[in-house]
């Protein structure tokens, strides 16, 4: 969402944005310090030309696409607003409204649920704040609840909301209610808050379980505003859908029936997504009437370099960002740099500061660049946010924590270090630059992964791609069973709740009763024991605990990580990077979820090594395909972290190993299984040892990445595993979320994409852009024979010809520079066997831990 100020009609031809940026350059000290040669603001096209001559070789900038400026489409009709609100909007120049703002406000005031799907900085904030404040001016009892996906966004939006309320001159009690809110403020908001700003996690864990203390809110709740709904997808979105149904149930109990106002980035299915999220029909407002500045998007493919062993690989995108970000900041472009991982953020900032040592001009630039990511303490986040909002930083390196609509001021540049995972994320991150109407510059620096190189080879598919569907699963028993237990704590459950809690509520409650989680009395289900179940259900991860990170010496807490992230990065001996400093993990306490670290200067970081085992359960579908039998089945994936590699900074050279002993991570999910026919296995034997295994790993790795393109999801939502004669492509979500099912359905089409990627890669024998594993914080332990096999590309091409029904591929090896038995039938029950088994597993696993 954007701020009210960004909704003012401005003529793109006028030099307003340029004058504003000139002033910010002077006030920031860039001009006076000599970092910018004159008071004239930099022009992105001039800077791009300089970068092409100084940093990038002619072959590295493979495509430059210009998105032209667009004039505003202003509303022709005035919504029926309170005169006080209308006068304020006009006095601030926020008038006339853009066409989509007027449509949205009018629809809400007529009693419709809406979703506004428009570009970054298009003025979506006013679509919710104006009708909410207008209603409160006319109805002194009306209340509203605003939900944001991040705490930073809540802080940002509250400032703008207060400015609008104070400008109108009305007295409304508002406030942020999240984990950082002080107890006195919490009491005040419960007692008299009219507009509450929170997040889905706090609604789930604190507000709904204590709804009796929020009677004023729930009995008078007129609006629920859900911002950045495109982020509510996957496991997080599926949990939030259950939370919203619990919210509607509590509202019905207190006598209210609120409208829902949702805001989204541009996605393919905004209406369908929000209807599944809230369980009600919504009207789509997607005609974007906001103006847009000119934007230049450059695709940068780092060069291939030859290693000492004679192999060639592409230079990492982070090495380009380390040079490019300071250059843009030095030229006066306020720039945001997105990295895929927390570790990537820390490494980029660390390398920038290392390069600046001993050079005064570089140090001045480096001092104006900072990092922002999840895992920092609230006080650190607030400090960095303050510097961002105040314009004190010339550049920031971040994860997708700043992808959503926080107003970080006028940004002129954006760097994406590797493919961000989806077209929607690409548009969101690229949209962070040029939030004013001036020109902006965006760089997508490709990594070695196949999906990165796909867009490098086919840039037209990026600029012509439709955004993805946002996918949630509202009937996943692993999720709904947990929220039924939470709902029973809030209010007794009955069959009458099936319209909100699902048609299977009676059957699920019966199973939970049999497992001693619920008890039935008079047609209602209650909790069977004293507990606070919401505290044990986390919305954003499949895990249910967070690890606290304690620095030994100062004995201070410096952050926290969820269970899965901690297991793969905070094992004993691991190197944890925080604010560019390195710490070694000395103790990991699983019982108390506490990790103790000690500040230590190291010349390396660590990479976890894992081994997987997959057990196939119930088969959902089976069909034949050339060279293989295809199955869609439930699977249990057990991942054990067996050790770690020590990787030298900069050179990424392996300098040692360590061992760890950790409990396995378990995941029940759905897999698309490709079992090779016996003839295929036999035919491969003439090529010698390692040939077939190498070919299967090449197909599996590429199938996973290119299925993500077909499914329009993040590649990290999927994983792959090779086991004997089987390739597994599975969802990284408990119970599955539909991506592997699409892989089963579109198997042949994805294989054609895989073959095109292998043939189209210009490497000789295989590389991380096609058939070899890429770099990551977690690596699978692979057979030495596989790692050393010299012809992975030839092997993969041979297998792909078999699997696509083509003629036999002529392999050049001359050198280059079991299905399970069906389960017994069970007698008819209220739930199908699959759902019942998952509900029982939820009940038993949480009971064993003695938590939820």
C-alpha cells in the first residue's frame, strides 16, 4: 500500500520529482561530501551508460527493457464522503482521486467486500483508510481491524493513518497491537481502541483466544482490512484462512458481521484468492489509475570464469551486487538491494565493508549502506526503519522483508540478487524503485540456477509474463485440525459451525475426541484439558517452536529463528552471521529452544549437509509415460542433518568438514514420482557406472525448477530426491499444496522445458545452470561416484530422450574440454481414511510434546 501523499495527481512531465531528489541529495550530504559531482540529480540512463562502460562487459547486460511513464486516470465521480474528510483531502492536494480509488471507496460504502489489485505505489492505502474514517465520522461506535503481514508495515502505515485522522480533526483512539507493544498500551487498546493495527499471528495467538477482553471491538467491528494479501499464500496463507474463519465465528458470537477490504499486488487470481481466504464473495478492483514514472530494467548475467581445476562456472550474483550497490549510492541513487536469504544479506554487506577499508571515499559510501532482515531484534528493526524512513541511508540490503509496501522514501534504484522466486515478487521488488514519478533503474542479476538462466535466454518471457496465482489450501487437515483445537478454546464447537469451520467439522471433532483432545457434551465440543493451543501453532512455518539466539559474554539476545531454519543453520559448530560479524554456535539446547553463540573472527561460513529418506504411502494416481511409470502419492520425508562444510569467504573454497547429531526433520507431503522402467535402467548399463544416477539427478533438479515456472510458485516451495530408480518431486508443505499434483498432470510439458534448458545451456559437460547442483545453505550428501561423474549433461540428455519418447540419443563419452502394497479397507467413518490419519497424527504428535 502507498501513502496518501503518493496519491496526489501529479503531471509526469513536470520536474517535481527531480527537484525533490535534488533537495534530498543536498540534505543527505552526498553533494557536499563530493560523492556526487554536482548538485544536479543523477539521471538513471546516464548512470546505466556509465555502468556499462565501467563495471559490466558488453556480454553481461543481456537485455534492457524500458517501461514507459503513464499519466494518471482520475475519477470523474465523487464518492459520498463526509465534508470534513473531503475538505482535508482537497486541502492536501489528494484530489481528485485516481479512478481505482474512487471505485473501491464507493463499493465499500455500498457494503461490498473488495480486493484492490494494482501496482506498487498506486495509492491502495486510501482505498481502505478513507471509507473506514468516513464511517467512523458518521458512526461513533464503529471499529476497524487492520492486518499487515509484517511489523514494519504496521509501523509505517500507522504513521500515515494518524496523519490522515489528525488532519481531519477527529479524535480516534488507534494503535499497534503486536508482540512489541507495551502492556499499558495493550490495556488501553483493548479498552478504547477504535482502529487496531496488528498482524495475523497476533490475531491468532492473542486477540481471538482472549476475545472476551475485546468485546467492544468484536461487537462493533465494521471493517477488517487485510493488506498485501498476495503474501498470504502457501503455508502462511492457508493458516491465515483458518484464522479468518475463526475471526468471523467470534464476530458472529458478539453480534457483528464486518466487511473485508483487501489490497494486493498484481496477481493472476486476486478475486479467487481473497474469496478463498475470507470465505465470502468479493468485488475485484483492478483498473489501475495511478501514474507511473519511466523505469529501465536491465538483465545482468555474470561472466563465466575458469577455476583452477579447469572447470567453468558463472560468477555469483552477489559478487556483482557488492560492486554495483556502492556505485549506485556513490552516484546519488538511493537503492534497495534484495537478496534471497538472510545469509546472503549479511555476506553482501560484509563484502561491501571489506572492500571499503582503507579508502575514504568508499568508506563514506559504505557507511550509508545497511542491512535489514528477519531475525533482528525489535529495537534493531526500529532503528534501521527510522534511518530508512528519514532518508539517512543511501542503500539497504534486505530480504523480502521490505518487498511489501513500506514507504522507504523516494528510491531511484533496485537490485535483485538472483531470481526472487516468482513474477509477482519480481514486480513487487522492482516496483520499490521509482515510487515517485521520476525515472528509476532496476537490475536483475542472474544466478546459476536454471530458472535464472531461463529468463536470461528468454527475456521476453519475463516482461511478457502474467503474474502467478496465489495458492492456499483451505482443507488441509494438518492445518484445519490445529485450528479446530484453537477454536474450541475460544468457543465450544458445534455442527452449526460447519459453514465457517468446514463441512468436515463434525468428523474431525469426533476424531479429536477419540484422541482425547476434545470432549463432547450436549452436541458441543470443548477442550478436554487445560491448555492454550494457539501458543503452539505458528502460522508462517510448519514448525511450532522458535529458537532464541544468545550471545555468550555480553549474555544478550540478538535474534531468533524458527525451528526448521535453526536446525539447518544453528547446529553446534555452525557460523552465524549477524550485522556482518561472525559467531560460532557453541550449544544448541533443543529442550529450551536456546542457541548459545560466541563472537569469533572466522574466514569462512558453514553449509549444512543433509541426507533424505522417503517412504511412500497412499497412491492417489498412476499412469504410464514413455520410459517410466508416473505416480502421485503421499510420502513421508525424513531429512537428517549429518554434518557441515566450511566454505571460505569470497573464494567459496571447501576448507573442512564437521559432524553434527540432530533429530531428523519429518514432513508428510505429496510427491510426483517418476519410476524408470526396467528397460530404461537396463539400457543405461552399457554406459558404465554413475551414468544413470547422474542422469536422474540432472532431470530431477531441472524438473523441480521448471515445474516452479509452470506452477507459478517459488522454486523453494518444491524439493526433489533420487532414490534407486525413482525421482521424487514433492511439495515442501505438510499435506501438500498442489504443486506436485500439477507436475503429475503436466509431466510431459515440463520435460520438454527441461530438455530445452539442457540443450540451450552453452556449457560443454554440465554446470549449475543446467544439470549440476547449485550453491545453497543446505546441500544433500551425494555419492562420490555421482559427484565425480564427468558426463552429467550427456547422461541427462540421454534420459530425457527416453522420457519424452524421442529417438535414442547418441551419447558422446569421448571427453570434453517399488510401489507399496494397498492398505486394507476400513469400515465407513465420518472422515475419509487419509484425512482421519492426518488429524490423528496432529493430535498425537502435539500430545507427545506436551505442548498444543
